[in-house]
């Protein structure tokens, strides 16, 4: 048998180290499995058998996303066990707004130099995110790419697949003038606006991730790493109680760009600022940025709302009460109006 070559390791890729990490994370990944998962990790593809009989006319819904430059905060703080959960929550919320229940998730983690401790922390976060929204971590890719990423940095992305009955798909077509908008609170920036936030807090203000600010009740790092909330459980439960006509996940583009995605042509929305509590980080960012115009704040950041639901006006109070019973805060934040420009107005 020829001697084992270390040429690939010398080029910066250590197959054996990555192999040991995959064995170390096996139990973490399996902890997300249900009976629908038909194969163990390590195969070329994941096998998943949905309970088709639970659906009259099932439609699969898929989405792909990343964590963006929030990863920079993980690099600066050395905290890597939360961004994976952020990734799953973001993807799950994206398909949730079409009425889909998440089935399984697949991740992609690429590092310049494989770091077992970092990889295990990231995957643990992904697994926690999957368990929080009730889906399996079916598989993924862990790549080592020397000279491609800076030392200590990595990239993270994922794909989620969910299912919904065709008749239950939320596409905005049922939304009507006069419907009420119910806002569910965010925990902070979630996974959007970090490029601007980093420039304002670190460059303009001269702070770093360890800076403690009383107005934030903690450090800047802790505030910026606040988890991207998953709304899967709250929203799916609400769909059983009221006539939910539309949902918008407030991500990149803020309320101004995302809410119209669930409104039919010819309809717009009025949002009443002050109807919900805004986390103090947004006021801080606006002040540090020499009072960035409010319009831009609402286009870049979620401003304290992670999900907006559209319900008939007659069911708004019932919707809020149902959310409250499930431990979720909900606020009537606006209404659907006739607007030829199909825009969102902030009052």
C-alpha cells in the first residue's frame, strides 16, 4: 500500500480534520431527525418522506438565504453558536409567509481553514434553529477553501423546504382594503442592515463589540448578535384560529419593500409608528448617523417588526388575543388602503 500523501494538507485542505468534525457533529444533526428522515448523515443526498396523507393537495415551498455581514459580528466576538440559528429562522420565516410548514433544512459552511470548534458551534446553532421551527437538518456541505476566505472567517448559507396545501397558499390575492396589519416584534436587527450598522457603530462612533451602552442594556456585540426570531409556531397556530390573508417577513428592504410583496396591485398600507415598541438600537443608529432620514431607516432596518400579518378588521382583536395566549406579542400596526402606487406610508 503506498504511503499516505500530505500534499493536499500542505495546500491548505485537511481532509482528516474535517472528517473528525463530521463525526463529532453527527449526534447533533441526528437530534433534529424525525421518522420522515430515511438515511443517516454521510450519504450523497438526504432522504425525506413527508407524510403526504396529511395534505389534500400538497405543494412544496423552498427558499435559500444567508446570514450576511452579521457573520462579521461573530468573527469579532468569537461567538459562533447563534448565527446558525439565525440562518434557519430567516429561511423558515421566508417560506412561512406563503403558509408553508418547514420540513427539512440543508446548510453550506465554507471556511478558509477548517476550525473544528467553530464548525461544531455553527452546526449546533443550525440544529437548534431546526428544532425551534420543527424541521430536520437533513444534510449539508462543509468546505475548506484556503486563500478564499480571510483567516478566522467563513461563509454560511442554507436551503429550506416546506409544505402547504395548495388551497392554503398565501399569495396576497385575498388581501382587501380595510384589512388590519398585525406586527410581531423583532429582537433587533435580525439579519439585515449590518453593513450600515457596523459602519455607524464601529467607524462613525468609534465603539467596538465590547462597548457597553446603558441604552442598550448590554454590549454592542450582544445587541448585534440578538437572534433572528422564528415565527413559525406562532403564525401556523394563528392560521388555525383566524382568516390569515397574508404575511410579510421584514428582512432586507424593511417594511417599505417587504410588505407590498403580500399586497395585490392597487393596494397599499398605512403603518402607524408608535403602535409597537422599537428596540433602542434603532434610535441609537439613527442618532449616530446624524439623524438618518426615517424613510431610509424603514427601508434598511425592520424597526422592531419581524413579521407583519394581514387579517380581516373584524378578526384583529381575536388575532392579537390568540397570539398572546401562545406567549407571542402582537400589535395592530396599520391597515390596508387603496393606493394606486401600492406603496407603504409611515405615519
